[in-house]
């Protein structure tokens, strides 16, 4: 297996990444903010914060990050089921964290659904700290 990481290429990678996210299992929820137009808007801000992992030219993993100039955010880390447990998710996280740091980010956040213990354990193993917060959201 020769996994390579690269920056997400829009629009060419869009369909494959959406399919990956939709089939990732519990924890990755594709919403209106992941539409073609919304991803295009996100890429106008910080395209270097959207990475994909490939095996033989096929996308098998992806992670999207954002940076508002003060704090970072990680969205939708996913690795295809058949490739899990091989360090690809960790590699994607290391690279997105490196990119956030290079952009000047000193702290980043991510959300994990409370019932997804496997993913909680993964992030704790990557050095992330579980926080006790009450998140709120609102469609605008």
C-alpha cells in the first residue's frame, strides 16, 4: 500500500469525498454546509486545510480544517472502512495540524458524537483533550 497525501482538488475530488463521508459510519454527518457551493466557498479561504489520502489514485481518506485567524477547527476526518487501523487517520491529522500551525493557529477544536467511543479513543491517542462544553448550533 502506497498511501499519499495531497491537497483536495476542487471540483474533481468533490464526489469521491462526499461519498467517503456519507459512508464513514457514525460521527460524520453530511449537511447543507457540505454542498458543492459551500465547499467551494470554504476553499476560497484556506484550500491548504483540506487534505485527501489516496491509494493508487483512489481517495481513501479525507480531513477538512478551517482557521479563522484565531482558532482552528477540524471537520470530517474519515478513512474508508477497509483502510482503518493502518495509521491513515493519524497521518491525516498530523498533516492538518501541521498546516494549521503553519497558518499561525495555536489552538484547534473538533467535535465528536458522544456515542462514538472508538473515535473518542482515537483523538485522545492523538493528544487531543476532551472538553466539557455544551455546543450550540443554529441554521442561518
